[in-house]
C-alpha cells in the first residue's frame, strides 16, 4: 500500500510541482511536497497538520527538540508552533516526497463528539510515529480522485472524514483529539495564539491572553508552554523575527524598517535576537539566502503572516496556504 501511495504521489508531484517543489491539489488541505536534494533550513509557523513521508529524510526542530523522520513515518504538528525544518536526504534520482494534510478542526470536533474525547495529555506539539496502514489506504483513495476531477466534489468530503477518523484512531489520535474538544487546554491556548498572531507587533499583555484562554495567568503559562513548547513572550519573539525575515527577503524592506515594523524598539536588540534564531546577523543571512535563491529565479515567494495561512522564509511555499 505504501508503494502504491508513493507511486501516486510521485506521478502527481512530478507533473504538478511548482519551482518550490509544492504540488497543490483541488482537495482542500491536501498538498504534495517534492525535493530533489537537501534543502536549507526553513523557518515556518505551521497550523495543525500531519505529513506522511514516503521517500527521503527530513529533520524538524522546535525549541530545543529535534526530530528526524523518513519513509513510512508521519509527522504531527498539533499546534500553531514555529518550527525549523530541513530535508536531509534526497537526490534527483530518489527525491524526497511527502503528503501534507492540514487538520480540519471542524471535522475533528464532529468526530470527537461521536467517538468521545480523550483526556488532556501534556506532551510535545510535534510528534513522529509510523504511518498506519489505514491512514495510508484512505490517503491513497483520496489522491486517486484527482485522476477523475468530476468525483472530487462528490467523494472528497467523506474520504477526508474517513482519513481524519483513522488519524484519530491511530498513534497520533490522543494529541489530535484534544483539538476537537471545545474547552480543552489545546483549544483554549489556540484562542490565545490567534490573538498573538493577529497582533504580534503590539506589546504583549499576558493577563489579557490568560483571560482569552479562560485561565488564571499561572495556569495559562503552564499550559501555553505545554502546548507550544514556548512561553508567550518567546512565541511572540519568534513570530516577529520570522515575519521580519520575510519582509526583508520578499519585499526588500531595510533591516531597521523591518525591526520597527514587527514591534522592536531597538535595532541592536533585533539584530541580537535575529542572530540567535537564524544563526547569522541579518545582513549576512540575507546576502547568503539571496545567493542561494538566485538560481531558482522567480519561483521563490513568501507570504505575510495571516490567520488563514502559514508563512515560511526559506522557500518552501504554498501560494494560498503554507506548510
């Protein structure tokens, strides 16, 4: 079954992938990724998703935690968290292929109402597990609809529901179920995260975030870090830095202007924080990144941070949504 899924993903991705290696589909929330070699580090803020790796190896880091995974394994990102990713094993004859599924919270909520919620379990918002056969089989049947476009609007809703069911029933299920419980810690923290994302350039008021989450400040701090692996201030700082890097790379905004635009009052502090996160000072990072981008031509693109999508600053891009 995994071989059939790989063959189907390979065929579609080779025919439809854009210069960034992203093959969008007509099925909501379903995207294929193809990389023909190791990639630079890519910084992103991801919505909840599951990525089925079919060939090659990838590494994802979140805070101080790092995960490496390959063919036959699935990555779950169960919260809006900043991540650093890199394809580490791929070449033109054996590309990296993955199938990315944006988790549909409405579907999860409806399914959890039928099968029952799981108790909250503290743990990492990023997890790796072997891909279950049922998940691979339902993903394959969903992908095969693309060969018959007329079938997509009729059959994809039930197949997406089935796929989410098997994800809930599998090894990732406990973490995914918390997303489907309206008053779970994960959903409460998600409401606070949405406030931070909408106003990341403004001063952070933790008391207000705790109120949005319906928690006391001390309880909010505890659960925010459990869900995202970061404190609220660390989360805001990473959003600011990723957006500033996007502005400088994609829009040509000067370093000082980008720093002030994302809420910094000191360019010196911005430069210091930038170097810690991206491992190079801004000017040198921009120069080296642009040099890497040059051969790729106009296919490179970045989008600003919004509630309806994700952004990256390393070239792994989906124009209407981001992985």
